[in-house]
């Protein structure tokens, strides 16, 4: 028996040693990754900045030198015998009214046009409508997608029949390629990734490792001496060691979760800094999805996954549930207060003014969601998962059936959201309205932005305490304040986090059964994708419940959860199963997410995150600045990781 026990211990020690060797290799690979990533700023500055769009010399009739970002010059030449009223309508504006652009006088004589110069937005295709001022008769319509800094002429002519008007668009000067900086930035990052992969391969060669070992022998000796002397810890935490979300070592946690969280956070920082001022890196004006609309729900999703794993670990260690709930409550309060300070930056100029204090926000939404989901988990989580009988009929779906009370609560909350959204009477608005207000829906409901969601926020919080510049103002010209992180949408953010919690349950119940974990992730992704297709009818505007980030619609939650499960499968497989990828560089921001998020908000206006541009109307310069700022935060996160500094609340 003694020999058998000794053999088992030796095998365990050997496995542990082998695991430590693999982790050491991964850490060395990570070092190479971050060393290479420090040159991102220089490469981008050298490669992208020269692509700054130079505005061409002005045409005799065109004021192209005055064009700004996402603008083009349009000259309308009117040879018709009637004055023309020009209106426009963006393709991105659903069921909107045509907006006036200007009036072009009638031509002074046959073949002699009158001209009028206009500045046109180039972000989306649009339709130009030309009407006669005398009879308000539509003369023609022209559908066109103008290019940035292009010069165009629209000729309006009478044909042989004076009652028939012909309209033709002519490109006088070709637009610039405003997407070229994105291609260059992509090539820079792709080249960097290739260099890292090649460098990591070279570093794994025995010859290279032996040389580095000899060169670093003296440094290693000094490190061991310092280790024996007991170097003081530099870990910074604002909570005690028995936190409900306890810090764990890198070896005992799934790197894929931190990588997923870090990926979401890095994209969030990039789009918050401006995303190069491209429209698809900004939030959608109303229905639909852009890159910016993906990241916050993913962050909420992975927070739910982390709650499941952390609470399970705390309960296995014998932590009392009441004490854990107290810590959850305290952490939620801290998140909420930090969020209030961040979204109201005028506190630097004096005392906070309650008259205009915005209450909702990103961290506030996270705090409320975390509190609700963690409380549900503490109510239903089991102390042990290894004593479940295998002969029961529901064993194959135990990751769901064991927690049916929590599922009932979530279904009840979603039912409440549906009832309030579609049945709550809103003054001067149709019941169940989900539109943007403003000029949308043909201008019938200009003060109904968000329907019940907006009404509840204005009633509970007041117009002065919610977001004053919603994204719907950009295209739909909505008139009233609306907060995308409002009260009603918080219900669906809880649902989003709970679906992430379900991902954590799958990991817990099928521990080390990688194929089953990935299969269940894909099954959930497929089911949620089907539900999204039903709710949206696979369209942007025509569905029963369109995808909408502003109101956090049910289809928005199911669609983004579907994406989250699929992305998590890919990261889990490559990072934790096959170990092809260490998760760098996203792993490091994921380990320090609160610090990176708060830091990027607080220091947004300071160098090196922002500087004075040579041409502020250039996508290339904005993209360079935003990518450099984001990369700096990744490097900061890596340095903090190396120093074992983690800010946890």
C-alpha cells in the first residue's frame, strides 16, 4: 500500500511538473507577444498616419477644401423652367420623412443652368427627391451613395416635353478611399501576429533555449536569492481575501474566460475612444447591430459565467451564503458609485449637481445585474456537484434542472419586461411602441423615443437624470432624452448574464469533458440563434421584436448570447483545450478589467491616449490615435500582470 501511494504521489508530482513546464512555456510565449506588441504604436504612427486624407484643391464651383469627415460636395445644376425643392432621405432611416436640403432657382434661360452647392453626408446611401415649387409635383428621385470628399454634380434638364424632367448624377472628382487606413492597420496587426508566432517558434527551439538559459543564469540566481529573502507582495486589492469572487492563480482558472473578457474590453475601449470615427464603430442609431453594440453584452455574459464558477468555488470551501451575499451587495454598491462618478465627470469642477446628475450608466448596469444574478446563484447553487444520482431521468440536463427555481425567476422577469414593453400605456404614444420617435414612423410620434422604456426612465428618474444625447438623434433627430442603460433594459441584461451563468454551469458539470462542453455551447448558440431568427424574421426592421441595443430588446439578448456561445467555443478550444494560443494580449486586460475600464474613462483626455491632431477631419489620424490608446492600455495591463497588481472590488 505504501509503495502504491508513493507511486501515485510521484505520478501526481510528475503531472504537476509537466503542467508547470507547459505553463512556463506559455508565459515565455506571452512575454514575446507583449514585447512585440510594444512596437504597435510606432508601426501605426509610421504606416497609418501618412494615409491622412489630403483634401484636393477646390474646383472653381466646389468648396471641397471646406469638407469635413464623411462629407461630399454636391452641385445641383437646374436647367428646368421651374424652381426645384431638393429633399433627402437616408437609407438607414426607416420609415422617415424626407428632410429639406435646399431650393434651386429655375434656369435663367434655355441651356443656362442655375447652380446651388450643398454638402452631403457620405456615411450611408441616400435618396434625393426633387419637387417643383409651383405644383409640389415630384420631378425625379435619385438614389446614390456619395463618397467621402468626392465632388458631384446633379443635372436637372427638361426634355423635349417640358413637363418631363431628366435628372442625372455626374462624378466630377472621385472620392478618397476612407477605409484604406483600416486595411493598413489590419496588415500591421496581422504582421505583428505573424512575427509573434515565428518568434515563439524560434524561442521553443532547444538551441535557442540553451543559449538564453546560459545568458540568463546570473539573473535567475539573483531572482532566487530575492525569493528566499522574501520580496514583499505587490498585489493590490480593495477587498479581503475571502471575497465572494476570490482571486485565483492563473493555473486554476480558465484562461479562455479572461481572454473572452479581455477581447470584449479591448473592443469596448477602442470604440469608446472613437473607433477612428467610422460609423460601424459607433452604436447603431436604432435597430440593427454595429461592432460597438457587441461588446457590452459580451462583457455582461462573461460576468455571469465568472459568477457561476466563483460562487461554486466559495461554497466548496465552506463560505456561508449570507456572508457571500453581503460581499456581493458591497461590491455592487462600489460598482454603482464608481459608475456615477465616471458618467458625471464635472465633479472635477466642483460639487456634483443633483439637478443634472445622470444616474444610469455602464457600471451602474453591471452593478445591478451582478447583484441580481449573484443573488439568484447563491439561492440555488449546490455545495457539491459530485453527489448527484446518475439514474434520474433529468441527469443529462442536470445543468438546467438542478437550478429550476432560478430559471422560473428569470422567465418571470422576462415576462414582466414583455408586459411592460407591449402593454404599458404611454401618454400620446401607441401601446407597444418600439420606435425611435423623431422623424421615424413618418414623424407621427416625435416624443415617443423608446416607448415604455423611455417613459419609465423619465417617470422614475426625471429627464435631467438620464442620457441627454442618445444615438437616435444622429439619424432620426429624436427630441427627448433617452438612456440606453435605463431601468427597463436592466431586466434583459440580467437575462444576458444568466445565460452566461448557464455557460458556467456547463463548465462545472462537465469539467474536463471538453467535447461535451463545446457541444452544449454550440447547442445553446444554435437554439438562441433560431429564436432570434423567429423574433426578427431575419431582418433589421420587420421583425416582431427587432434587434435594438438602445432598449436591450429580447432579440438583442438572444442574438448576442448566440454570438457569445460561439465565440466562447472558439476561444475555449484554442486556449484551454488545444493550447494553441495563450490568449495574449487580450488575457491581460481580462485579468484587470475594472482597472482598465475605469482608467480609460478617467484618463481619456490625457496623453498618450489623446493628442492634438494635424488634421482632425481625417479617419486615418483618428484611427491611429484610437488604436495607439487602446494598445497602451493593453501594455499597461500586461505590466500590472507582471507585477501581480490586480484591482478587485
